[in-house]
C-alpha cells in the first residue's frame, strides 16, 4: 500500500492508495460519523483506483514524535488507553478493532501530546498479536534508558506481548508507577493456570467476525533519500547597507553553505546559526530554533544535514513551511541552497 502526504491550504492529509475500488459499509460508517480517536477520512476515486484521505492536521506521526520525545510511562498509558477505548467504541459502529493500522508512520499524536489518533482501514489480514508486539519492540528501542520507570514499563509490556494472548488491562497495569523496581525484576511471574483472555476485550460481535480482518501493520514507507541536485557553485549574499535605503543583500562570494538563517522579518526574531541537528523550529521551549510568533506551531519544522547538504522538512505545521514561496508537504524533504527564502508561517529567513 502506497502512502503520500499532501497539503491543502491549512489542512494536511495522509493519503493511502489502494487498488481495490469497492466500498463496503465500513467506509460509509467512517465517512458519515465522527468517531473519537479515529482520524477523519474521505474515500476518493480516480480512474477506478481508490484512495483514502485522512485529515492529520495538528498531529505528528508516531515515528516523527519519537525522534524528539522518548516514550515514558505516560505515553504508554496514552497509547494503550487509546487502544482500549477503540475496543469499547468501535463495535457500536459495527467496526472491528483489528482494522486499526499500527505502523508507527500511521499512528498520530496531537501536537500538544494530549491524545492519540488511529487510522482505520479495512485491509488484508494481519495477526493482531504480532502487530502490537512489533510496535512494542520499536518502542522498547526508543526508551530513554536513563528513565528507570520507563524502562521497567517497556520491558514488562513487551514481555507480556511475546508470551501469548492477553488483554489491554494486563498491559495498562504495567504502566502504573512503581518505586524502586529493578529492571531485572520486570518479568511477570508465572501463573499456574493462566487462562487466555480475549484480546483487547473483543465481544461476541468480534468473535462472530472470526478475526476476518485483524490488526495490520503495513510496510513502512520510508522517505526515499532526496536526489542530489546538479552541483552548482552556490553564491552567498552578504549584507550591505546602501545610503538612505533599507538593508539589501548583494552577491559577494562563491562557496558552500555556511548553515545560517538570516532574519528578514520585522518582528522580534533573530539570525540563527545551524549548529545542532536535527535543528528544530517552533514555539516549544528549549528548541534550538525557538520562536515567539503565535502563527508558528509548537513544533513547526526541522532542518537536517547530510555531509555538506541541508534539507528542510515541515512537521505538519498549522500555517505551513515555505521555500521560495512554495509550500512543503508533510515529511517532504527539500534541499536548501544559498539565497533560498524560507518562511515559517509569517516569519521569513534567508538561508546562507
């Protein structure tokens, strides 16, 4: 299944392309109901090929979120609590929880970290135990090992997921804070007669479905490495003040990018030296590119560096990131060249 991210005005969309064009009752349920915890979705068709457009405005995909926010016990409660809520809510709409996509690229978190949102997409079969186990394995790798409580929690949950059948209450129990617990003691004690529990609280309706469409994790659609553009000798622009005129920028020298953002706006921002990577831009306190503008999102964009090249990427900001007045789609990396104009919402910079 091919994925793509698109932007329209101030809305962002995750597009899943599916060769099947049939429309079942599930899509009617999804399109005609606003279900808490699910991303709003619209089914579109072009030349007999179907695509699902999920509104991801104001969210971050889990894989991007984990790059700056290691999972802690609060995050595990948020994730597992969200899955439990889905298990309780979806049967009311004749939907099954196994059709939630658990690929880290397809799980989304509100920018303020307050809620988690899932994609619902009827697809080919995937063992639900395997799907959640793979997700927990990834989270275990991303835990900050200086956080002893998070490490204990992650190991305990992962251990349960590899043992067999379970329910979410068992996993949520491990997210309760415990003091002075050694990580080596995190393995659950063996029970003499542990009876398999129905996964995720599936009721009689789901049993009748016979796991027809269980959980699915699609293959991660990694962003391809940006193609290297034809080498040109970039030209820097240095500041020169002309008599009785405002500051202008004139070509002065040839060379490689210096990795600087020169402020062109009229607000309170300042020039930035790109000296740490990824260089995150937003209003969140502590970011290397922290800004004050209310139009800039909490985590707005980022700049990465590969050898001597710099790349700009929008982080699903509300008011957009622009390179030379061209808006960037979420997760699309564009190479920066000297003299490029970059705009984060209403704040403009010149890349040098």
